């Protein structure tokens, strides 16, 4: 099953971090499974309390199977961290709501969102593929 989780991806000093900002389209049972897989026992409670939760932290060069598939049209990527595979979209999926606490700005129209997502995707591609020999 496919779920969407809103979050923030940060690359700083060679370390990539992904922080969850809500439960997205995941139900409690799926969140409990995610909590177990990532050894984050307080994940469900923190997300229910509208608190951010760092899902992973990994060195940029430790990413596995880093890919920017053509069918994401430049606005998404795939990679592995340990034995977990991630598919990230830089466009907010329709089935995901982001808490007003983390997204206080106004929503943009579809065309603006697509263009911005493509630009974000290009920046991530440049940052993550730099010095990888790819």
C-alpha cells in the first residue's frame, strides 16, 4: 500500500535528515508499524500531538539506489537508507494535509506548485549527485 507522509528533507554538512510533520495518509496501525521499523517508540504519540519526528539521519554518500526517475518529471526522487526504500515527491499529494503549524502560507495554484516542485527537484539532484561520480 502507498502512503504519503508530509515532511522536511534537509541536507547540512553532508548529512541528510528527514523529519515527519504529520501522519499524512497513514492510519494508526501503519504508523505503529513504521515506528517499529525505525525504532521510534514515541512516533505515533508525537505526530498525534502535532510534533515533528526525525525519521532518519544519514550521510549523503550513504544513500543507496539514488534515482531521479523520468516519470517524476523532475519533481521527485527515490533512494534507500539501510533496508528502507523511499519515494519522495516535492509536490504535496492530494491525500496529504500539512498542519497549519508547519505550513502557515497560502496554498499556491497547480501550475505554480508544479514549477516550484521541478525547481526543488533540480536543486536536490544537483546537491545529492555532486561528487558521486555519476
